[in-house]
C-alpha cells in the first residue's frame, strides 16, 4: 500500500512540475475505518468508510496555495495542478513559505521500531459489535446505573505518504482500536452521566470491554446526588483524566503560531520559569506504539525528543519551518498538516515529570477543596492567561472525599497555576499525553 501511495505522490508532483510549479509537495492519505455503536443490547449504528485523499501544495516564489481531492485519476491530478498554480500566483505574499532545504530533510528512519501498525489479524465487524455490547452490559451490571447511553467500538487503518519536489519521499501506516461506553445514573432531573474509553495501536492491548464498561458505570454512580460546592478560594486537584487539558493550555501558549501573532501570555517568557523547578515537559515523537509517534514531521524533517520545559524553565517554542523563519530560529520538526492545508506547528507525545506523592496523598494534603473529574466550556484569555472553566467532580473536606459536586466554575491565571502546581504519580504511560493528577492551590470556585 505504501508503495502505491509513493507512486501516486510522485505522479502528482511530476504533473505539477510540467504544469509550471516552481516547488511543490504532496500528501496522500489512504484510510479505512469501521465504527460500531450499540444501545440497549442492539446494534444502533454501523459505519465503514474507505477512501483516498490527496493534497497538493504549490509554492511560487513567495506565494503558496493548497488544493485537495478524493480522486487520483490523471485528469483530476492535472486539474488540481492547474488550479493550485493559478491560486498560488494570486495568493498573498508570504516571504516565509518554502520547502525545507535538502540538508534538513530526514534521510534515515525506522518505521518498524515505532510499531504503529498492528499486523495481526484485525477484528471483524462482529468482533467490534461484541466488544461494544459487552461494555454496555458491564456498565448496566453496576449497581446504581439506570441505563447506558450506548457503547462504541472502532477500528482505523491509515497509511500516508509525503513527497516533495526537492527529493523527500516517505510514508508509514498506523492502526488504532478503541472501545468506549457512556453510563447514566439516577433519573429525571437527577440523572448524571460519565464515561470510559480506551484506545491502543494494537487490538490485543485494548483493556477488556468489561473493564471499560464497569468503569463507566462506577463513574456515573459516583456522580449521583451531586450538589453545587461552596463559593470561595480552595485548592483544586485536576484528576489524571483531565489534567492534560491544563498542560494543553500551556502547549498552546508556546506554539510558534501564537508567538508570531503576539497572542500568547508566554511570548516574553523564553528562558524563564513556567513550571516548578523540579518539573519538566518533554515531547518524544519516537515512543513505541503511541498515537502521537511518527518517523518524520509534516515537512519531511527528522523528529527527535526535546525538552519544551526543563527544570521549570521554558526552553523554546514549538515551530515548523515558517514560524521558525519568522522568529529566526530552527524548526523543532513539529509541522503537522492535512491534505487541504499548509503545515502548521503542533505537538504530539508529551510527558510531564511525575511527582513523588500518590493521588491519595494529594487529596489528604488538600484539606478542603475540589477534585475535578470533568470539565465543560472554556474561557481562556490567550494574552493574559486568565482561566475560567465549568467543572464537576468530588468535594473534599478534612482530606477526605465527602461527595460529588457539579455546576461550578473554577478560575485563576494560568501562569500562577502552572508555577505552583504539585504533580501526583498516577500517570498512565500508554497515553500520548502522559500527565498525572495536578494539585493547584488557591483557585476561585464559583458554586452555590
């Protein structure tokens, strides 16, 4: 399959060159996905999608344009090339758009070492339906669960190939398997819902459907009888299930696109303390069998592990070639792209330094405060870092959980929150973003 995509990419590049493209790159994506949804013990929805998408980017001097199609016939490729060249000739000037220099391009990588593709026998549609039904049944078997909103099981198999007019050509294949379930406790206006979902590159590594369903049920029951918490300033523990969202706001603030626009509260913080001194944030695109791993980035550059923050100090921005040129820095090989758009900087696998305390230790340390297990909405001021989000979870008094809470808002400032947080040691190593529970002191809670 990868060889076929390589031929398609090179064919479109050749057509674009003959049509007058000065430089160009092509991304080809060929994928299959199967999704099964069940509800009340019966099949609710089944979907299978197969298709190939092809994207062409043409750079004419300091102008660029991108087009995409879902047809790889020669006629369509010729139309793509003509249209893309015409668009590029009329596009706004961008002195920073260009392909990588040839000496920047990756020349040696080991896709097999990343182990992104499950070469064993893939589950059938019946297998996926059986997993979803077992997850739903397990949720319904939890005492206190009124009903299940449904359960799902999904398989995806995607191959991609990137080729450039200055000599790069490379591709890889990845699979993903997932099972999820949503359970509901209570009735009427007292209904509460929660869920559990797991995804892995290899089907054999997905936890059992029964475990996923049971956790969804237990989480829904734990939210039963929730009340609004008191209003005031309290410590807040971001549970491991949602703590990566807090780190996500940090990652967004150090993204090169935000820095170039000047729309980031972190724009003047390079070389300064962002996290506690004992904490680092590391990106590693080379982790085995993880969703965010890849052998090269969206511009064909070799990827390597890097420290975004080391010992609390911000080391650098997340950059693709364009943002790197605008900031007079080197790309961090962080380009991501789709078939219909040019590259942009993005992070993949992240790992935050684990703490020395267990989640239970941090709960005991809190005294009185909030454990957030789910969040809704988001109001983040990108320029100031002011933070406000809707939340639900568990209320703690005297270091012990006393019951569920909901319909509250937590607010603070991201820089203050990040500099003073305490990490637990309950991170899950298989995730793309490995972030433990995080305790933040002195957030404002708006409740009853």
